[in-house]
């Protein structure tokens, strides 16, 4: 995972948290909709960034150093 991938993942999580704290969804289905909205914000930002850069930001790299990975994740 690259820095940009991590940033967009964190953006989606933070936006989802903010929406959830504001709207206080009380069912699984409402929480699911909030999560999709938060992820949508990050997805849109990622696509716009890729358009500006002219390349995909998605990689096969793992963000953790190899020494911290389980044997089956290497």
C-alpha cells in the first residue's frame, strides 16, 4: 500500500465516522448506507486524483515492512 492509498483509506474512514457521529444511525442498514457514503467520498477523491496524475494510485504493495507481515502475507 502506498502513501496515497493509505490517505484515501483514512479519508473514507474519517468521513464515515463524521457522518455517523452527526446522523447517529441506529440500525445495521443505516450504518451500511453511511459507510457507503463515506467510501464514496474517498472513491471520488481517488478517481479525481488519478485523473490529475494520469495513472492509477492502486498498487500491490503492502504498507507494512516485510518483517512485520505474517508468513502467509509475504
